């Protein structure tokens, strides 16, 4: 018992001696940890406040979008719609992430409704970049491809569709995007690439009979030419 008591006292003395010899370093490290902790708490608080503000701002813009959506080609409201597009873009640039992506997407929809396909494509691409980690990433790339096709830029559309399909976020309309790659290659006269694109549908989505049939029909049509 005496030996154990002595051993504890020796251990305590060693710890106390270590603290005394290294107290400056220990206090410095402790201070840094406290500062980092406080910084993390402040950062989380600021981010939460910003996210809340972004959500509220997006809700207001969404309500206004719903109100103006049916009147985007009304000459009497052209200036109002143009001003709203500027508001959406300013919000998107400042906010980024999901809220920013959604704002870019609404601006793109207005441009598409006006059949201003170049601006629609640009806005959809911006939406995809801002929301690359959300469902809006691949969806916006798909819509950007549609806008590029409307301009006759088939190669650009194909590239955007490939980006859509390579997204880390699952895209429910992936077979449709893949079929579009085949269809656009047919328009370009790139029949080997079209066959390859349709073949991917046959391989990757065997449980989707509609797209399987569409792809099979196009493969047969190309092969009998």
C-alpha cells in the first residue's frame, strides 16, 4: 500500500513538473483551441443566419416569379420582368449554393419563355455551377442542353448532356438525356456515335422498357439505312 501511495505521489510530481516546465506552450495551445472553438461557433452562427436570409429572399423571389411567369411576353410588363431578371441575377451572384442556383434557374426559365435561347443557356449553366451538389446541377445542365439545341448548337448540347450524366448527383431523367445524345448525333450524321449512345441505354437501363424500345427502334433504323 505504501509503495502504491509513493508511486502515485511520484506520478503527480512528474505531471506537476511537466506542467511547470511547459506552462507557456500549454497555455498557448489552450488559448488557440479556445479561439478556434469560438471562431467555429461564430462561423456556424453567421452561416445559419445567412442561410435563413437566403431562404427568405428566395421565397420572396419565387412568389414574384409565379406572379410574373404568365406575363413574361406581355409588352406592358416588359420593364417589370427585365427588372426582376436583374434582381434574380444579383441575388444569385451574392447567394450561391442552392438558393443562388434556383434564382439562376428562374431567370433561365424567363429567357426560355421569351425564346432568348442564348441567355437561357447561359443562365442554366450558371444555375448548374451554383447548384452542382444539389439536384439542380444535372437538371440545369439538361435544360442548358435543350437551349443549345434550340440554337442549332448540337455539339454543345451533346457536351452539356454528357456533363449532366457525369454528375455525382443522381438524375432521374438520365435515360432521356442519353437518348438525346444519340438523337443529336444522328442530326450531325455521326451514326457510329449515335449507335454507341443508344447501346448505352440498352446496357444501363434494362428495367426501363420504354427507353429500351426507343433505343432499339433507332438502332434498327440506323442499321437498315
